[in-house]
C-alpha cells in the first residue's frame, strides 16, 4: 500500500468511487482507458494511482482475487450461513469454502440467526461446526441484531483493521450485520420470504464500505453458487479438510471417490479424522464440477 494510492470502493457509470489512504476522503474518478491488471478490468478492492489530471492510470499489484463474487485484495472472506430461515446448509458452506481455498484467501465462518435456535439445536449445531474449528477455521455464532450476545464482541475484534468480504446465501443477514457494525451504512434490508425459504436480493453489486473498524466488501447473495472455474482435481485439492492431505494418496490425480485404492482421504474418513457428512457434500459438488468440466471440453 502506497500513501498516494487509492482504494476502489465501487464502480458507477460515471467512473470509480475511490478512497484516499492519505486523507480518508472519497471521490469519483475515471479510468484513462488503459489502466488494467494483466488485461483485466479494474475490480472492487484494487489499489490504483492517479495522474496529475485525477485520472486512474495504474493498478497496483493484487495480493489475491476471489473468483465469485469477483473482488480483489481481501484479507479475509467470511462465509455467512444462517442457523435458520433459511436452514443451515453444510453443503453451501463446503461449497463456499472450496471456492475460497481455491482462490488462496483466508476464510472464516459466521453463523447468523443463532437467536432463532433452541438450546438443544444450538448445542447440536456447535457440535457440527466444531469439525471446522478443528480444521482451523474461525467460527462465530451471531445474532445480527445484538452486539452483546453470542460471539459478536470477539467477531468485531477479529475484523478490526482488515478488508473483509461477507459472502453467503441470499437472506442470511449480510446487510443486517453490516448495519450492526456501523449504523451509518444503513444498507437496505428486505424481509425474508419464508414461504419460499429464501430472501430477496438486497445487494446487486460488490461494494467496498469503509467502516469504523476496517473495510467490508458487501456482496450479492447467492441462491445457487456455481464453481465454474474449478475442475474436479481442483475440488479434490481444495475441499475443506482435504488440503492438508495433498500428496498423500497413492495416485497424484486421485479424486477421492469411493472404491479408489490408496486414497488417503477415504482412509481418514474411515478412521473418523475427516467428516463423513462433509464427504457426502464433496461427492455432490464433485458431480456438479465434473459436469462443468465436460462442457468446457466441448467448447
């Protein structure tokens, strides 16, 4: 980060909203037309330099890139999964974590709407999430309307002075949580359509918000996350819990499918070191990624 650099907060038809690291101001600037990063257009989260006329002329080196939603230079991606309404989905959680691992970005887990659970349901969900804690993912349980209950104080401390991206299914409470962190954001929050089991989209584009504690990427909610950039071997490598066992299988191109000889992943599942429930998610996601790979070969 250079003192004279600017952080891209949003993209508009009139140009880019930029945040000045020098004086913490926000201003609108256009691109010279040539400023890009390896031929790719400027992304939210990019750091840029301005010329004497106030035009963007250079994009600084990116530290990372999240494939979907597309954004740059996040210090951490927080996967928001609701405890209820919509129901908790370990399938979506494993899918998001696979994509973030593939993008080489740190990931953490935020369980929203914890207040809707009974004590027994909360204990059961915490037991399920302890598996991810054992995989060294930070896990926070929150009520997005309350700054005192559950893990909110620890969560707030965790995101301090970072650029964090909130990603997750539609209706999990991203905007509500952002408003709790800093009411000045006043992001529009729509009610959840309980009859259909999912919420209405309230964020249509990626926006980076300067807050009192750091920077927050507000991203569109997903009703169906597709891992279009990943191939089966990518999934076999970056699925949560599988990364630390890379290279242990008998065959380098092992896809960890049932019946495969010399597969370290299957052996660890058999011994209870990896979750059999998450493995079911892996098989389901593998079938989706395999289909994407077939289509790529046809093109």
